[in-house]
């Protein structure tokens, strides 16, 4: 299986930069695993399809979440944030 490219929307990139440094490092490690298979859950890469959305997935890193969509051979992150805030519109 080909590796997926990781991309961010501009708002997701801003939100990612605002995360604590330790959390950013943990997300970066998870991106490596996510790039191999963005749909498979495994240690260090806790992913789940969000209910009520056709192509919205979440990546869990501790108390923080990243929301992404899979487009062909690209993974596009649209949001990052704390679990208490990320699912609010």
C-alpha cells in the first residue's frame, strides 16, 4: 500500500502550532503510522470514523484530537484541539 501524504488546512495548521510541544511531538509520531494506513487503529495511532459524517476521522493523542478526511492518497487535517472543545461547531 502506498504511503499517504499528510496535509493541513490553514486553520488546522494554526491550531496545531498552538498545541503544547509534547502533544505536537506525539502527534508527529502518530502521523508516521497514520501515513501508512489512515483507517487502521493500532498502538500509538488511535483512529476512529466519526459518526454522522461520511469521511471524517479522528486521531486521539491523550486529551487532544485531530480531525481529518481521507482524499485519494492524501490525509487532510481540518481541526486540532482539546477533547472538550474539538467536537463543538
